[in-house]
């Protein structure tokens, strides 16, 4: 049985499809083809696998977003991008609360 936290941070297929459609299958950072699997609020920070917290990224940009020196700038870009679709976007709302 999948742990509640694992399930909350995992990205369901329906979310991947919706995000891919929203982002037109392209990396929101560089425009190359990408996968809708990048958490904006990271899984390690209890970021949920919901449409409002997932963006499409190519492998290189996804790696950079996770570990690179430009991580903070990429996070800011992703948040601004998401606010274009979800004006009420708020970091707190992306975090799995039942864990606390």
C-alpha cells in the first residue's frame, strides 16, 4: 500500500496529461520538448503532485532546477509562469499538510 505522503507527492497520470497540455509539451524554461514531471515546490519539501505544482521541463532544465546554481531563478520563473494560469497560486497551498 502506498504511503499517504508518497501518494500526495506522486504525479498521477491525469495530472501529467493536463500539465503537458497546458505547457504544450515544451520545457517552460528553454522551450525544448519536455516531460510534465518537475515539482515546483520539491517533493522533499512535501510539494504535492498536483497540476498547480508541476511544470514541464526537459531533462537538462529539470536537473538544473533540482541541483543547479540557477535553482532560485528557475523557481521564481516557474512560480511566475504558474501564476499566469493560477493567479491565486501560493506556495503554502502546494505543501502536503496532513504530514505535520
